[in-house]
């Protein structure tokens, strides 16, 4: 009986955690559309900033959230010689959501498959 309860608890926690992540990604997509899409494409494209499927391939979720929140503090570390991306007035939770969305994007070429 005790084992069964432990099992149920593990399943429930896993389910809730997966749901939380999906919720973050869903909200992050809306944040992307409203705040990033004018400068960043998804699924491969050309805009002022880099395509987010490429970013998903090369950066961690933490790096993405950090850059989104403060591009000026990060541009040198990320290998840029200048910073054209503005600092956006969003809430911390929105940066977290948009980073979850970007990180969830699938590579659009086979060789881009994430090894994380
Ligand atoms: C006005 C245009 C513009 C907007 C709006 C914008 N970006 Fe950017 N972004 C850029 C440019 C240009 C760069 C290239 C580096 C730089 O200039 O800072 C960049 C770089 C980045 C990078 C680093 C990519 C890498 O791996 O090198 C991330 C992450 C990023 N942007 C996330 C976001 C997110 C998330 C949003 C929306 C919340 C957003 N950006 C909105 C223009 C923009």
C-alpha cells in the first residue's frame, strides 16, 4: 500500500511538473509574439536579430533569459561587438516564460538536434 501511494505521488508530481512547463511555453509564445517577433524569426528566417530555433540550438534556457532581460550586460559575452537589441520593460516571469518557449523550439535541421 505504501509503495502504491509513493508511485501515485511520483506520477502526480511528474504530471504536474510537465504541465507547468507547458504552461510556461504557452505563455512564452504570447510574450514572443508581442515583444520579440518584429526582430526575431522562428523556424529559420532573416530579421534584425538571430532566428530563435538557432538560438535554441546554441544557448541554454538560462542564457536566453539572461540575454532577453539585459542585452547590454551580455552582448560581449555572447560574441557580439555591438548591441542593437533594446532592454525590454517586461516582468521577470515573462522573461522566464519566453526563455522556456525559445528553448522548446525544435531544431529545423537534423544536424541541429540538441545534445542537452
Ligand atoms: C528591436 C529588435 C529586437 C527586439 C524587439 C528583440 N531583440 Fe533580441 N536581439 C536583437 C538583436 C539585433 C540581437 C543581436 C545582438 C544585439 O544586438 O544585442 C538580439 C539578440 C538576442 C539574443 C541572443 C542570441 C544569441 O544566441 O546570440 C537573445 C536570446 C534575444 N535577442 C532574445 C530576445 C527576446 C526573448 C526578445 C523579446 C522578449 C527580443 N530578443 C527582442 C534584436 C531584438
